[in-house]
């Protein structure tokens, strides 16, 4: 999970404060980990889970003050586990709490990093099994990861992606985009396309998604889904959870696990 405010949790280790909408994101990650491993365990000896913004492994939902498992523990507690786990967070105290939480779980192949998400890519590539089927969850607080990092990480690898795309936050800074945001997109065309869409009164948020997903297509992703959308209490879009796979089967899996919301309601794909 993306790093927010850290506070001490019920077990004495740090937890991350999250909004209520994070529960949906975690539900989809859990479902995908389950279907991914259950279906692929007989086909792939090595299956790796990568979490570039892993946090502490536990979250505190501020609206309810309830603690829940974050994405690392969700992935570790799947019915059929991955064979390799890679957790990264640039906050040293967060990754240390995660390490302590997972120490007793008995997994032999967990690797922890305390690096910037872009700086850790080389380390990951040197340690990932040469032949594995991978699932990478990329959950930044805004747009910390550059598209070049995603290109490097996924090149010549069979790696499914789930990426938190903060459409609401991006819209707020398009008049003067920071360099980090410019690096987040695959090329510079998006800015002009977005401004034209806004002038015409068309769906500018859709332009942002299309611009990003065009880059994913160009690096080999053929199945891209962005219909999982989180909104605030005023129904203002916060983020899309983009799923991408280089294989049609990955897209089928995502459609199966995301056909219902985290509360079980059938969703309307948009």
C-alpha cells in the first residue's frame, strides 16, 4: 500500500492510515492473487509477487479505526502462495515493521528493499527468477514511479501489473506539472491532448488514462482494464486501478475477479 501517516498499531508495530476506499483496492489485489496462483501453480514453478510501495503490511482505516491487512500480508496469505516475494518501501521504519510482521510466517523467499521505487528496479531484476510468472502491485501516493522504470522492470518478462492511477491528483496540477509527473507518463503528448480535451469540455480524465495506457500497449501489454474506480464521498474520481497483462488469460482473470465490487455488487464497466 502507498505510504500515508504511520502510527503504532495493536501489535506494537507501525500501521499506515488509509481512507475507506483502500478496502476496495485491497479486495481486488487479494482476489487476483488467489486466481493467479490457483490457476498457474501447475504451469509455472516460479511465481513472484512484487510490491513497490509495500508499507508496513497493516493498515488503519481512519473512518472506522479498524486495522486490516495491507497488500504484503494479503499476498502472503493467499490460498496458494507465490514462490517468491519482493517488498520495497523507501520508509525504513515501514519496511522494518513489515519485516517483523512477516518473520514468523515461515516463508523462505522474501526479499525486502528500502529504496526509492525507481532506484530499486535494478536490484529487483538481478534477483527475480530468470523464468517466472510475476504480478507487480504499484501503489504510489501520486506519481512517484517513472514510466521508464516500468519499461525496464517488465521488459522481456511475463509480468501482470496493477497500478494506482491518481487521476484526481493529476488533474489538479496539469497547469504546472512537476517533472516527476512528466516522467510518470510514457511521453509528453498527454499534456497537449489533455488541455485540448479540457477546452472542448470532453472527458479529460479519459484522455489521461488513454495516454498512459498507450504507453503500456507499446511495451507489450495487450490486456488493459481501468474500470475499477475509487471516488470520494462527493463522487469525485480519486484513482483508477489499472490492470495490465501481456496475455489474454490475465485479462480474463481480472474480469472475473472485478465483475463485483468489494461489497459484492455487480459493477457497471465504464
